[in-house]
C-alpha cells in the first residue's frame, strides 16, 4: 500500500511580509488544490513561485509531494532532493518524505540515511521518523537499535505513540524479554483507549507464553505483530 503524505506533507505560510504576497498566494492556492486531490493543478500553482523567493524550497518540496501522490516516485525523489539542497540539508520534512519514497523503492541504505537526516535536523527529533526507521531496522534484524528508536518515539505524544509501544513490545518479545514486552503491550492499549487490535492480540500471546516456563523456549519470533 502506498503511504500517503497528506497528513503531514504541505507547509502553509502563516504570515505575509511585503514582497512575498505572490509566493504566499501561489502556495496557499496550491495547498487548497492539493487538499482536493487536484495534484496537477496544485503543481502549476507551486510553479509560480520564483527561484529568488525565500519560499522556493517549500514550493519545490510541495511539488515533490504532488508527484508522489501521482505515483511518480522517481520525480518526487528528485524534487525532495532539490528542496533539501536548497535548504543546505536542513529540511526535516523533505528528508522524511524522501526516506519514505526511497524505502518504497527498496533503497534501504539511502532511506536509512534520509530518516537519520530528518531526525538530526528536526527540533523535536522527529518521532515519526524514529518510528519509521525503527520499523526498517527491526525488519532488517537490528533489534537493539529498533528498540531504542521505538522507545524514543514513544516518549513523544502523537498518533504514533501507541504504535511505538506496541512495536517496542514486539521487539522485546523477539528478543525473549517477555515481561518487558507485556508491559509495552499494556501501555500501547492504554494509549489507544483499549482500541488496538494488534496490541491486544500481542498481549494475549505474550501472557500465554508467560504461563508456562516450557513455552518460553518455543516462542515464535515472527508471531507478534508490528503496527505500521
């Protein structure tokens, strides 16, 4: 399934300064069209932002987001890279979007570096990037690193929080640390108000494995479910 960037991609201008009205109008118009899923029309609006304008990197990034939604992933990657270069590497949202696109193409080493760059350049450490990087590392078998990333992501409140705790529990279970796993599954359920099927199923499995010592040696490391 293609990951949509709709929930966090576009950056709208919150203020207007003299000389920037044209760029503001173009970006705001493009954002409205983007919200209506009129991606080609949104691109045309973003293209009205001049290269000399301070908001040009934002326009380039937003074009990349539209290209991604149009399934033009290679084009999107090019625009993300250009936007990051224009900001001298300090563009956490574009780095995150780039990482998602690269991971989709199974370019995992490049995706990993892009996630790390988004984490380094974000004021809050970009918990979503830590969550996604945690998934990448866990699926690559780097469980200790994945556990650290999920733990750090779970410290920040947001839509990712419950999933971070669930995934940390999965990693602990795969490492044979069932008591710690049980705790994380309980936290995930609590964070989700009890409405989290994967965490509930994982908690039941974990508790069943803890009932008898002999079952500890037969734990299936692929049974607990990650939540993406």
